[in-house]
C-alpha cells in the first residue's frame, strides 16, 4: 500500500500549472480592465486593482504574468504621483496640461500592457516609463 502524497502526481501537476496560468491570465485581463475604467469610476476601480495586484503578486511570481503585475503597479504609483503634482499646480495653470499628459500616459500604458497580454508577448522591461 502506498503512502499518501502531499503533492499531486506528475501527470496532474502539468494540468494544475496550466490551469493556474490560465487563471492568472484571466485575472490579469480583469486587472487591466479595472485600470482602464478608472476614469468612469472616479478612481475606485484603480484602488481595487492595486489592492488585488499586491494580494496576488506572489502568486504571479515566476510566471509570464509577473512583469504585467510590475507594469500595473508602476503605472498606478507613477500615475498617482503625476496626478498629485498636476493637482498641486492646477492653480498656476500648468497643472491642467500635466493632468492631461498623465492621463494620456496612463492610457498608453494600459493599452500597451493589455495588448502585450492579449498577444502573449512578454513585457521586456516592466520597470520602464514607456
């Protein structure tokens, strides 16, 4: 009689890994969607997205989706910094162009990351600005 195992046999391990990757890919699509609708939700969806990014970051480690998580997290923090700078400078009128530039930059990053995910292409440098 064989002893119980703490891990699945090799036959099942492949399907579990494939299922985990499929699940992470879907989850990453959902996160991009949450980032994309932040203008419509007054920023609430982006707060949900960043919390989920941090909660699931360890699960994505070592997978093709880890760079997407890094890309999304950096987009959030750099976008937040840009929005704060733009808001602080809005009374001297330079804040409005800064806010527009940050919004366009954020949209660019969301679209680029989401297209790379859709095409199963790796993000080469998720820590870059563009």
